[in-house]
């Protein structure tokens, strides 16, 4: 008989790839975790793990069992969330995923507001790229995400928050005459600096400029791009929500684009099976409020 405990321990091992790390994560001894995984293999009649001196790797059957185990554990979490949803709004644990081009600009004020208005909320924040967040949401390791829409996944539900327009950033000494608006043609005639591959903001900028590839220099943050622009290395696109923080020192010039202005739509994403929709809607309302934006439904 397969037990919930076996699935939980195996999922941790599959995710972390190391018996010691998985045992520490599950707060048990390594021999105890290894025995539970062995019992799971015996119950299923399948070899799930290739045991190695420096870790563990999944067999082909192990990969499928890990995927199913993650889904089962996610559904169990949804069950616990349902019970919690019957109580106070935004209370108990909530695992929030945010992409790096949103987190530094929305979270500071949002966290203060959440602490003041929902003191019983136990918030855990995960900041990484969109593809990782969506994978972890589907596996039940995250509850809700803040990222750029749309998301093409039938098992997920989304809620639009507001549009975030892009501005063109250039060296301060190249500031054009007033009323001049930027255009894709202007970007094609200069070096366009963007984040490294994997960031959705990069893909959105390339799409707007009708480009397939540009120099990125491995930049992983907007702060790095701003410094590169300030030192005359090229131009970049900045989302409007980042301007107050990234451009506070006045080292670069900003120009709005001609209509239709490029933009991204920010929103929430969660599993359609989650019973915490009321929580997520309240979270979305607070994000809009603390960002100073109008609700864009």
C-alpha cells in the first residue's frame, strides 16, 4: 500500500536529487527517508531512483511517478486550503511566486500592507523566472503567482491586474528634444540591451521590436541594465513600475513610445483546483492598491 508519507519523501528526493538534502527538508534522518523510498519502490514494483555516491537520479518510471506524486500532494494541499478558506481571509501559509522584474517594485509596500491588514497570514515568497514558477505552481509547491499574462495553461486560472507600459531608456547626454516619441525603428539603429534568456521581459521587448536576437551580456537584473545604459553601452526598455526605483539617481533619460505604446499585462495565476480564490482576489486588490494603479479589468 502506497502511503502519503512515502510520496512526500519521494517527491522531496526527486526534487532535490540528494538523500541528505531531502532528509533535512523533511526533518527526518537519511536512513529513514531511504527506507520509505525503498518501501515505495517495493509497493509499486518499480525502480524509481538510481542511487549514486554523490546523489540520486530518477529512472524513467521514477520521473512519471514523481510527476504524479507532485500532483497528488498538490491536491492534498488544496484540501487543507479548502478547510482554511472557511476561516479568515488571507490567513495561514501562502506561497507566493513573483518574477524578478516585478518583485522589487511591488513587494516592499505590499508586504507592509499585508502585515498590517492580515497579521495571521504566513507568507513565503519565491522569486525566479516564469517557467520555473509555472512548473512549481503546477506541482503544488506554490499557491499563486504574480507575473506577466497571458499564461497558456488550461489547468490554471488568471486574474488581470493592470497594464505596465515600457519606456525607452538612453544615456542622459542623448536626451532628445521634448515631445519626441520613441519607435521600434529607433531601437533597430542602436544597440539594444536586454536581460538574459529566460526572462519574459526580454521576449516582450524583442517581439515589439520585431527582432529575434540582441546582445544581452548576461544581465540578470534591470539595475544592471540601467547602469550599462548610463555608461553609454546602449539602450533598453524599462517597465514603468521600475522607474521610480531604478531611475531615482537621474543617470539616464526616459522617453515614452509612440502609440500604440508597448506594454505588458500583470496578473495573478493559480491552479484552477485551488479553493482559495477569495484569498487570491483580495491579494490582487491589495497589489493594485499598493502599486497606486487603477484596477484594469
